[in-house]
C-alpha cells in the first residue's frame, strides 16, 4: 500500500535548502526517498510509521512533498514553499550557563525569530515558551559540557551561540519577610535561602520582581510587583536552576464602612466597633493622626479598639499589609466631644407634682442623651448646642441636682427646688 503524507512542518523554508522538516502521515515505514518537487531531500530519518524527519534540498516556488516506500509513492497534495524571507540570527543568550539537570528558562535575543519551530541545545530540543521577532524564551533540556544553541524557523536555521552546562547547585528558598503585601506592590521583601549568587530572575507568580539585589549567597532584597489579591509562589532562577517556591499573599486594601459609636470624649477611652472589609490582618487603627489602642480583630469585617484622646471630627483609618483604608463610601468618621457644662436653669424651681418646663442653658449640649432631676429621668428636647428644654418629673419637695449626659460624659449639676404643695 502506498504511503500517505498529511503535513509537513515547517511548511516553508529557505531557497538554499537546509531546513529541517518533519513529515507526518501513515505507512511511512521503509521510506527510501523523500522528494520536494523533483529534488531529493537529505538526512532522511524514519522516526516511526507516522513520522519522518528530513532536510530540504535547494528549490524555488512551491514544491509537492512526496514519500516513496516499497509500497509506492504518496499522492497527497502536501506543499512546501521556498521563501526568500531572511533566516533567523541570534545575538545573545541570558543566561548563557545553566544546571546539568536543565529546566531553567533561557532568553534568546536576535532577529527574524518569528514562528520558531525548534530551539536546539546541541542536538537536544528545548521547550519553546514564547516567541517574538526579537526574543524567544525556552526551557533548557538536561545536558553536559558546552553546547551550541540554534533556532530554526520556516526560513532556516540560525547561527550558533555557546551554552555551558555547569555543576552549580540549584538555589533554595527558606524564608520571605514579609510574607504578604498590597496588591499595588512596591513593598520591600527580604528573601533568604542558599546558592542565591548569580540570580537572574525573581518571580512573584508569573510576574518578575520590580527590582532585586543579591546581598549575599543567602539573601536577596526585592521590590514586589503589583498583583491581584491572591496567593502566588515566589521563585528564584540562577545558573544552577530554579528554586523551590515559597508562598506570598497579595492582600486587598482594607475599607471602613462604619464606626460605632461615632462620638466620644476628648480624653479618649471609648470602646469603638469598626465595620468594613479586609480587616483580618489589621495592624494599626488611627483616629486622625492618633493611634488607637486595644486593637482586637473580631472577623475580617469587624474590629474593636479603644479610642485615643483627640479633638474635632477625624477620619478613622485601618492599616493592614494591604495598605491603609481611604475615605470613600461609608462613614469612617469619629467626633470628639467636649464635656457638657450647665450654667442656667430657667426657672430653677417648680411644683412637687412635676410637669414644669425648664430651659437648661450651657455648652456642648447638642448630643444630650439623658437629663435627670435628682437622679429621676426627665423627658427633654435638644434645641441647640447651648439649649435643652426639659419637663421636670415629679419629686418630693426639696432641692435636687439637675444633670445632663452626652457621649462625652456627665455634666456638672445645678440646683432645682421642688416647692411644697
């Protein structure tokens, strides 16, 4: 039975010949001749019943690829195009050395590298990861000694550059400090391990570090790149290979949605509950410029703290490894209140039966939440920061103290006299 040819790869090459191609099909065992048009290919190797490798002869235009076996000659119309496009050239390898075990990434710079179909380290193919007209990233195979690296495209095979397999031990990582940071990146990470000299690449997941400095064989400092909120692996590549991974967590920035209570005395000391998101790793809470104390993480959505002393209305911010919260949606404000002060009661007396309207004058009264006459609660209405009107409750004849309470504490007392019936 005649052989069948289904494809040739690459399907184009240099008119001078010399392009290494792979011919796919069936019934190829025992192939004796491979032709490109009427010209004979060289270096014909039958890999299997379904694959042959060969080197193209010189030619021009489009040539039909045929295979001849004892069973006949293929008839399928599989074509190879001779093109005058320039052959690839390579100018540098980075790194130009690597471990005998292979597995490290090598960046190949050059020209006319588009469509690369093969990168050889000596006679062993590497794995092509990415390819552009001027750069190829490939994974080196295992090897020994110094070998030539070449790149093959549909237009031919490049010049060779030397690559040395070394006995350099692979790097290992033992610690990251810190192990997390903001999604915006930019924070400094100290990486410790062994065999770190000659580091050529430091990755956070698939993203290279913004900068890194090899301080010693056991330490690197790096600037983390930006990344989405997730866990990624940090790895280091040296001429000895790639390291084991260590986990690094990108932390989303915290948000503050509410503060409760929103008021407290200027002296501080109020227990405040903060609600929001991404709060679990909180390290600091500020009320304006002042640091809160007693930070307790209840959940990723809630914290409690003790308010510091302060004045005025301030923004409450939470700091985590993901950054510091900013003012946005929600009400992340806290107001420091002056202690309430009373200076007038009009009138300052009334009937024991109660029911008298009493105008209370003073300062810092706007947040009044209770009024008492001798400890007995009175109904009241707050009109302003300086005026509260209360209805005196019933009380036995005699003089009692009138006192107001706000979130800032209790006021002083003023005397109010209940007249005998």
